[in-house]
């Protein structure tokens, strides 16, 4: 008897001091037991919830669907986590909602079916997840911007390299054109030199003869030397 009392006291202590909210509800949905953590979580006094439908702890938009889920659970009771793969929300006495994580257990006593809901307020976790997601989104945004800037920079570098290559090609062409022009100018200069040399050579002997004759004619200035001048002219 003392052992049974000790176990009951232990179970009562676990129920009363658990950090999780614990609610025992009948198959009809009426709340039979609720521990202090659940009372504090939902903002109700103990007397305000005993005998109430558990649906009162859910947002209005979810109450009708929850009634259907509750009947389905008692028809095929399986211990499980609720809302797997989707977000669950509960509603406080003041009407505010908050995210929760719920595990369901089932047991029968004297032919009656009961469900035990273990409830955890995951507001802090969700907030942390949101902050983490925001940080991830921001990191992705910055990374995308950096990749875009890097791509733009690479494109600008590629464009600049292409411009430099084209400039080098033009410089090479200009150098070739300049070399060709210089070569032509040199050829023209050589041609001029040869022309002057040829002309000089062709006209040097006749000019010498003319100058010689003119010099001799200048010597025959007297009247009696007229015949000599005439003959020189004829020569």
C-alpha cells in the first residue's frame, strides 16, 4: 500500500511539475485533467478548463476540423505526434495564438477512451527558426549579388581585353602602314637622288662646253677679233 501511494505521489509530482503542458481529455473532447504548465501556457485557471471542450484551446478556424480529427483518433487510437509536416497553433484565453508541438497518447479506463496531449510552446524555437531563415535569405541575397557583381566584373574584364586586343591589332596595322609609307618615302627619295644625279650627269658636259665658250668669247672683245668670236659661236 505504501508502495502504491509512493508511485501515485511520484506520478502526481511528474504531472504537476512537468515543463510540458499535459491535458487529459475524454473521447467526447471534455477536459478531465490539466497540469499547471498547461494552465500557465493558455492563461486559464484550473477551474475554467475542467469540463470544457478541448477545442476551446484551438484557433476558431481549426475547431471544426479538430472535432473530426478527434473522432478519427478515438476510432483508431495510435500514439503519435500531431501536425507532422505542418504548423500547429493553439489559442490562449486572451485570443492570441502561438505555435505548438503536440504528442498524443491513448489509454482506456473502465471502458472509456481517453487522450493525453503533451503540449510544448515552440514560440522561441519558431522565432529562432525565422531569424535563421532570414539570415539564410540575407546570405543568399548577398551571395547572389556578389555572384552577379563578379559576373559583371568578369564581363567587363572580358570586354576590356577584347578592346585591348582590337587596339593592338589596329596598332599593328598602323605600324605596318607606317613602315610601308616610310619605305615608299625612301624609294621616292632614292628616285629623286637618282634623277638629280642623272640630270646632273647629262647636263654637266654641255654646260661645261657652254661655259668654256662663254669664257673664250669674253676674251675676244676687240673689233679685230670679231672673226674669232664668230667661229667660236659656230663651234
